[in-house]
C-alpha cells in the first residue's frame, strides 16, 4: 500500500526542503533505503551529502547497526589504507597492536566514504575487491575477513573527468554508482532558503536559550545571495549571527550580507534576467561547459541556450 503523501513543509529526517529538486532527492532516498545497493551521492561542497547518506542508513534495515563515516580526502595517504582496512600487529613501524579498520567496524551497518574521488588508485583496487568479494585483509594480514556492510560514497568532483584523466577507476565507479543521487546547490533551490534559515535559527534559539527572529528584509537579503558554500554556509552564518547580534533580531548586517533592496528596485525584465543568469551559469559550471548536458538539465534546446549565453554575456567555463 502506498504511504500517504508527506507534507512538503515537514523535515525529511534532518533534511529540509519543499523545492522540486529536494523532493526528487527525498523520493530517491525512500526508494533506495531498504535495499543493499551501493549509492553514490554527488553534489557541491556544503550541500548536505552526508545528511543524505545518514538518512538512507536511518531508513534502512541496518539502522540498529553502525553508520561509519570516513573522509578519504582528510587522511594522509600513508595512513588511509590502515584506517580503511585495519592492520595486524607488527605490520609496520608503530603497529604495536592489531587494529580494526573502518570497513570492519561497519559490520552489519553502513560505511560512508566521503570524498571518494580523493581515494588513491592503489586503494581503489582494494576497495573494488571488497565490493566484489565482500572480504578484506588487514594490512600485514593473510586471512580474509568476511564483511557485511553497505557502502555509500559521496564526491564533489566530476568523476567522469577523473576517469578520463586516469585518476579514478571506471570499474569502481560502476560498482559504487548503482544508484546515483545528485544533491542540488542551494542557489538552485531558492524557495528552500527561508525554510532552512528558520530551522537553523530555531536550533540556535534552543541551544542559546534565547528567542531569535529575522528582522524585516533579512529573508529577502538571503534569497538574493548566491550561497557558494551552500547549506553549510547558511547554517554557519546564522550561528555566527546569533552570537554577534546585539539583540534577538537578526539583520542582513549580522549575517554579513548585502541588504537585498536591489531586488525591489529591479524591473521584471531585470529580475527575470538575474534568475536566468544564475540558472545558466550554474548549469554550465556543473557540466564543465558542455552545452548539450547543460541544455538538457535546463530543459531547453541547445540553440536556446546559445541565445541566452549571448544575450546575458555569459562566459563559458
């Protein structure tokens, strides 16, 4: 039986959004959660890829078991193999005791490999073997260890380009990307900014035991800003504003944003051009200047996209 339709204003776990883009993400999470299929989450830094991974875990049959995250780009390459696969005593200098790796500690749960595009090629081979055989060997070990863990990976780089450059294995990509979920940047979901901002402000009110509210015009200023750091930047600016604000009314100055009044003075034509520019530029950046893919994403023809680029004076990446 189909579950009743969810109120679009309600949070989806820790994720919030009523935009069509986020509704698509929520639908994908619902479909894939209670399977064991590997998932690849793609999106810009700060869009909330780990939140998506955690929500998949929480909605799966593995929710009672560990969710084990590891950032493949934050650990030095010479330590990453041991972090992932563990090591036996005496495997290398300073290996005084046997240690389980992150993959082993994710037994029966979910392993989240963040920034998978930063994984060195030699470890990509070992990870591929684990995905194929469901077995690992610790560094310095000789006995295979059977592992039952679901793998979710995430990246903010273009893996297609990384494969073309020989930096990422094609066979690993297809093993990881059985299901691919794309998390949109915040500038492509402007209708969600107010929902997110109010939620973050409410959290700070609870944490600081003090009532906060946005002053008139603040939401407009947030809607006019491009948010290059995405949801993470929005959350950080609000957190900082509640610390630095002189009273409980958060203004655009507390958020260190322009006041957004320019939107009120714009004509409809200028407002439309501004939105068109944001969407076209974002699509061109996302697809590295590929006109066909950008046009398909924008649901317009290639000639129309060329016309918009010329009319708006947009430089291609």
